[in-house]
C-alpha cells in the first residue's frame, strides 16, 4: 500500500469524527460524576447518565462563559467525587 493512500485514509477517518460532532449541542453536562444525586446550581438540573452516575446539565451553552465547566461530557472520563 502506498504511503499517500495510508495518509488519505487516516485523515478521512480522523476528520469524519470531527465533522459529525455538533458545534453547539442542545445539552451540556459537567464532567463531575457523583454516585448520588446532588443539588445543582441555578440554571442546571440533575441528570443520571447511563444509569452509572449523576451530574448537572443545562439546555444550551448560550450566554454561559464559565470555561471551567463548559465542556461536552465524555463518558470515558469520570471524575468520581
């Protein structure tokens, strides 16, 4: 197999995942994941994720500027508190 073909296929696979990710999701959840339901602050609501743990979510990222928690949730990275 030619090197150019390998590079093309690898680039296509990597870029297709980025293209499928929405730029502005309708729901944003924090990275913290608790065993028990907690009281979320104003504008956030408690949500159980895949029957594993509880976190706080909000409907959209609009007008929210706290960069410490403004991340899409990654189910592989649990910060058990």
